[in-house]
């Protein structure tokens, strides 16, 4: 795809391309030595890590997101609701109800192409509003479902992304016995990955377009010596809560991959690659 200016015309061209490309390409990511991400064997920690953490597993948006990340040889961070692809799924709100959601055929395909697919709950219940035993049970069922359906899934390497970024102290202290880490609400800028880091916090903006808020958070990150920005995004081109356009994402990744101090990475990969260096 050629480079685009953020014109209205370019926006529609990109949108059309997204709608017309629901069949998956099999290109995936190139070998790591070609990537903008830190090279294999080069374990030097980047000064700034940026994770756009895409929630809710919208089919069209997830396919388009993966394609745009692949253009820059990057892995997308996609967090999905275990049962959202089932006909029996009861969407908890209009922003999830309004669009088609992917299934594990798609998630396995995207994972195989080098993207990160992580749990975003069993059925998108607000776990803070449930009795502790029920919340734990839903998390266990979510992780069991992933173990059964997502090839190569290992809960001990997973990041659990709380629905509504809504956790409790009890769940936060219990979750590290089940997963490597969890993402919940809080400050957008985390310390760089380090040993023992189990709580990742993020921000987001909605229900309207969140591009200005992303830009403001990136400017804050780059104004610091170092840090790890985790920003909770959802869908593209009008899909989901607080969407961005595919044209914006494309230009943003183009810009970020040109900045030497920045690595754009999914959360689990950032932890596994840099929490011990
Ligand atoms: Zn969600």
C-alpha cells in the first residue's frame, strides 16, 4: 500500500480497503531481523515502549489492525472476550453489540501470523461488581477456554486484560497465581518492563474518537527519559468504544517506527523480552 496523507479521500480509500479485505492474507510478519522491533539477540531495553492494547475482538477491525501492523513488521496487541464469537454471547453494551466479533479461527490465524492474542475475560462481565468467588471462576473459565481454543496459549505467559479496566485488590493479588500479569485502569505510563512486574495500568478515551488523547499520551511519554505507555484502544473506523481510524493508525505507526528510542510492542512480548534485562 502506498503512503497516505490523512485526507478525507485517503480515509475512505483505507476504509474501503479494510471492508474489501476480510479474507485473510497469509503474509504475517517478516523474520525478526527485518523488524523495527528490538533485534533477536539484542536485549537492550528501549527507552520508550508503546503498547496500543486493542480490546473486544471486533472481526473487521482486528483484521485491519493486523494488516496495518504487518505493514511495519510489528505485532499487534489484541485482547478478546473468550465467548464473544459464539451465537449465544450476550453483549453487555452497545459498543460491543453493534459489530461482528471474531472467532478462534481468526484468533489462531492472527497469532500464527505473529500477533499477540490475550484474554479480555470470559463474557465481559464487570468483575469488580461480582462476588470474589464468582469473579475468580469467570477468570478461570476464560483461561481454560483460551487453553482449549488458542493454539500455543500458556496462561503463565499471558496478560489478563480486565473488562472495563475494573479490578479489585483481592483479584489483583490472586491473578499472578494464574497469569504472568494483568492490565487494569490507572496511569497510562508504566515503568519499563522489569522482574516481578505483574500490574500493568492503562488509560483510554471514549466513546468518541480517541486519536487526540493518544497523541497527548505519546507526547507525555516522549517528554520523559523512559517509560512504557499502555493505551487501551478498541476498534477502527467507527467500530467499538473510543475508536480510531485506520488512516490514523497507519500514519502513527509510520511515525513511531522512525523514532529510535521507541519500540511498539504488545504487552506480553514486552514483558517476556525485557522484564529480565
Ligand atoms: Zn472490553
